[in-house]
C-alpha cells in the first residue's frame, strides 16, 4: 500500500477510490477545488482504492436494496410478506453467493478470487436487471436505474483512460 505524508491534496486523489465514477468525480474535485488546510500538523493518507467508506457503503446499500426490489417482485408471496421476505433474503443471498462463487473459482484453479467473484456477482445482477427491465411492473424502473449506473460507470472508465497521465501527475505532486 502506498502512503502519502503531509499533502492535503492526497485526500482527493482518484487512487483512493474503487469505482470509475467516484474516481472521475474525485479527479474533477482535485482539479477545480483548492486544497483545504490540514486541521493538524502531520497528515498521512493511504493510497488504497478501498479507502472511501462513503463510496463502499453507498454501493453496497444500493446493491442490496436493488436486489431486495428484485426479490420482492419475484417472490410468489402477497404484498406485505414479499417485501419483508425480500428485505431478509437480499443480504443473506449476497453473503451466500460470495463463498459459493469463490469456492467454485478456487476449485477451477483461479487465483484472484476477489476480482473474479465481484465480476461474477455484478454479471448476475446485470443479467437480472436486463431481464426485469422488460417487465411491465414498476420494478423495471429499478432495473433501468441499475443499468444506467452501470453504463455511467463504464463511461467514466472510458473517460479516465486518457487521463491516466494527469492522475499520475497529481500523485507525483504529492510525492508518490
């Protein structure tokens, strides 16, 4: 893990974010905002892509709420019971899917299970969203929103590709 000392601009470095959309917003913030003075004399920032709690928790909540909406639509129960069951089943199903996918990929001899499991779970969610986007019920709005955010993140990744040198330049200014 890379560490930056005594550089208040490091707080907005895109390297501290996981998803491309958050990285792009961070890059824009670092370009257009002057750094605030550090509240203390010495500051240390870790340049790890999982350092943004706001980003990680908001994506996790969005994912589970979307899955709960899908399950509420797909479960063959009456109106209040399908919502309650979906709220309980959604986080449990994600927690069960992670070791199942991880175990399957480990048995196939793959090394980096975190990246592969994340891609597999997102692929399943994209497939479910694609299927439910064709429904006539209001769940299609949730599915289209999910697909919109996925496409927006992909577009942000494409925008960030030519900006890699500028991001490295920002990191060099902070001594990375």
